[in-house]
C-alpha cells in the first residue's frame, strides 16, 4: 500500500460533474482529489475483502443477540417504543438493500480493524462506484480496481423489486447545502430505475400525513415504499415518528428499522463482548475505566466524525466539535494510523447483501470528518 502522486486530468472538474459529482470542492478545499492515488497489491485487496465478509457475519450474529434483548437495544440508543418494531422487521426478514460501508483502519500490513459501520445513511457512493472507476480508465487503464458497488446495487434492486408494491417507490433526503445527500440519493434512484423500478422524488420536509395517518408526497400520493437518506434516530425523534410505527404495514422503508441495531457505536462494544480479540475488531467498551490510556471516545449516536476525542497516554491529542450528546460514549482502542504524506487514510469497504462490493478511501487528520478528501485507488501487482 502506497500513495502515488498523479497529474490531475485537464478540466477534471467538468469531467466529474458530468458523472454526477457536483460536490467536488468546497471553497478552496478539494473533496475529490485526483492529485494522488493509493496503490494496493492484489493480496492486500483480498485481505480487505476477507475482512469485509467476516465482519458482516459478526454483525449478523450481533443482530440476533440485540434483537432478543431490550437492554441491548436501549444501549444502542433505540427508544423503548421502537423495540418491538425493530425486532419484528429483523425476524421477518423484510425487504432490504442490506448495504453499507465498513470504515477500516488499514496501513497495508496486518488485519483491517473496524472503526464503525455506516449502514443506515452511507454516503461517498457515487465516488466509490463510478467516479473513481472512470478516473482509473482514463489514467491507469491497465490497472484494476476494487469496485463492483454499481453492479451489485443494481442486482440487489432487481432481487427485491417484486417485493416492492407496484414496483414503485419514493426517494427522500434533506435539501443539504453541500448537495452530498442529494447526489447520493439521486444516484441510488438512478440505480433503482436501471433495475426497472418506477421512482419518485420527495424532500423529507415535503412528506405529509393524510387524514388516515398515511404518508403522502407533495402531490398527495400515498407513499407505499420509500428509500430514505435520513437517520432512523432522527426520524424516531420527529413528531411524525409514531406514524412510522403505525403505518409499517402500509409504508415500507428502505433501509428497514432493524438497521437501528447496527447504525450506532454501542454495537462496537457489543461485538467486542461477543467476539473478544477478534482480529478485525478493536477493543471497545462503554466503561471508560476499562479503556486504558490510549483510546478514542465516540458518542453512541453521532455522524461525520463529530464530537470525537482521541486520547494518547491519558491526554487528549485530537477533538472535534458537534451537536451530538456525549452522555453515552463508546471507548474504542486506538489503531496506529499512518500518515502517507497528506493525512491519514481510512478504508471505506462496501458490502451488499453479504458480498464485498468495492472501496473508497478518504484522507483527513486523525479524525475523519465531513471535509475529508476522497482519493481514488488502483491495484498493482
């Protein structure tokens, strides 16, 4: 694993915009960074693939355990009123894309170590699935790349399409200023259309509730199935949250409610308790007294690297602000991140229905935040 300087393509901004990535810069800061790439051997890629498949199996076991224990559900930040619905959607195996991004620490040696699982509202999809592949074809046509997310998501949409009422569904997100959520949701909608589904778009604040308590769009059409890029814990806290529970037979949600068991940081401590010393896990617990002198503290429910502290020898060496509560924290052992020259890379390894599906790399300082750069990769040797 090495970082290689690369000459950016002429007019690269227009090229990636044509592929849908309109959020490639933020002021003077570059998000899509093709001034370099990471090179991996095939053996290193196979190590990441194997870790992705293995950790997914651990999450399946954790889902069985959490769904059977109200105490663990509460630890994961799931409101009591939602426990039965989470449990029933897990056990009924309701339709799901069952996709997500494992964020791993990996420096080319040893085993990848899980930082967290982004499986409810994962982003950086278009970059990983399309933009970096096209970059590779232009710049390194003779090399390979660990990228099959596009094809596997289309295949997954096709696999569940007959379980979607009328083969029609709505796609929703917030009107985010950076357009990151817009890009991701639009891309996912395009994949569903390629799979033969009828799609409609609606912003989350345009969704209404009719006199019967059913969810409707801006044109008062009843929403029978909806893909959301909006966290379940936020929906549970909204005034309309109870209507989700009341209308589960009427409105199908993608991803399903059971993703609440996986899309939190407490699951990291549950996994460590279930599988102590697993080679792809870092020691994780919710008792700071057991964390030692070197750890990372994370809120159970938080996103985009907010409200995190890194402790080295009992001293804070990095911290991020944010709006998330630090009352309930997970303490995770530190992974020895390596600076390859422009920051610390985090491997985002994608999975779709249990199958490894490619990866994207983001670079940042010690804490990976929402301004991290996306750097493409190639396979050599």
